[in-house]
């Protein structure tokens, strides 16, 4: 079994738990055809009915540039039906250029996001109750490798190592991750007040009655995090996100958010201020949908790819915008933007006045 066959086996059987007769929808780009082929083979062997969509270079930027208002508002019925009725959804990320959308008209982009909101709500509700089994993964392509500052071979090793594909039985390794993280989520699910502190941050929030999720490689591959949604109006303080982030093709770095009673009231970015200003005009963007702690210590460096960066062991992240309903979160927004900060140099997490995490490691 080669590495892509091993990857496909993990995705189909561990992440998505495909059963005979289930309907699987796969989206990717033409770059990921080698992995798509193996996923298709494995899913067919498992008895699934498989549909797929492969995007081409600049597809979205062409659409935003050329589409009229009616086209921006149009939702393809087949896409909506798949989100509403299929059993499993796999997203294989393989961008041609992660910045190709940065020149898109922000007003047209916002209109398109608004049009997609209804389908996104269906998607959000179905992944919350697991009636739609969803997994995001990465195919190691050249553009992402360059963005991460690696050769393609180095990046392949990075991706596969983050997914534990070098293990004899990757699924067994992920089950051990689940077991380790379960103790953390059990503890946090009995907590109320949480506080994140590092050299440039001091922010607190309540999670009373909310559910912490053990992210064990089912919804994301790789994974390695625990997360929940804060009580929306309980967030207070300030936080500095030192890791660079690429969102909608725009690189933003050195973000500081000042928060009062849940609302972001002031913000600064060392890079990308104008884009940040535009984001905070979007409905729901000035409230938080997620708070989380990264636990994957196989991921040791920033790659400007949120699928990996938010999982870095020794980091925390908070997301502005849409909540995950399975956590009990209530914020609604067309966006969900994770921002990450390092906790390995003096960072602390307190739960109800107890120090539970220091210098990037749990103490519980």
C-alpha cells in the first residue's frame, strides 16, 4: 500500500466511516487527482455512491469578476441537494494559488457569501448532528509547499507526518489521540470561566453550559485540538495573534483584538489592516464563534494554512464569526476566521481560577 492509498484508506474508513449504500460528495481541484483517484477507489470498494467536483485554476476569481448579480445570487440546486441529502462530504484542499482571490471585488464577494448562507446553514446544522459526516484534508501541492517555505518533498513529509501516516496503523494512532484529548474535554466541560494569558494577551470568557469537542481526526485530517463556543457576550480583554494568517487570499499578521462584553470594539493589524477593517463590516464578524487549544505536537511550524496551523501543539486560537452548533454556540455569520497565538513562551490557561496549562502544555 503506497502513501496515497494509506491516506485514502484513513479518510474513507476512519474519518468518514463510509458504509455500503452511503452517498459521498468529494470536492477538490484538478491538482489533487492522484489522491482523489485513490479515495474514489476505496469508497467504491466500501460500497459508497461517489460524486465529485474538481475546480480549475482561478475558477472562483473568474466567477466573482465576471458574474452579474443574478449569477452571484444563484445557488446550484444540485449543490444544495447534496448538502441536504448526502451522507458524507470530503474536501481535499489543493490550491493552485492561495492568494488568487485577494483581488476579488469585496462587495461582490460579500454578496456571494450572503447567497451561500442558506446552504452553509444546512451544512452547519448537519455536521453538528453528524447526519453529514464531513472531513477536510490536504493534498500536498507545490503552491502550499512554497507558502510554507518548504520544498515539495519536505511539504509532503510534513503533511503525512501531521496525519500520522508513517504509523503502521494510522487509525490506531488517532484513537490514542482521541483518548488523550478526552480527559481534557471532560475537565473543560465542567468549567465555567476560562482565561488565556501570554505576554501580549489577557482575555477571559465563560463556557458554562457549552460543549467542548474532542477533535480527533474525524472532521479534519490532520486534527489535534479541543474547541468550543464561548458564551457570546462573556468575552472580555485583549488578545494578540502573532501567527500570520491567510484568509480569502489576504495575508494578515500581528492582529490585536480588544473585546468588551463579547464584541470586538477595537482592532489593529501589523499587516492587512484594510482587509481586517472590511471583514469587521460583515454581519456577526465582531463576535466569537470558537475558542480552542491546539494539541498536535507533530505540527511544529507555521505554514499559513489554517488546517495545520490551528492544530499546532502549544497554541490557542479564537475564531470570529460563525459558531459550531455542536458546541452550543449561537453566533451566526457568513464567515468563520481562526486566529492563532503561541503559548509556548510563558503562556497560561486558567479554568475557574486554577492553572491548567503552562508554556504550551496541559498540567491536568
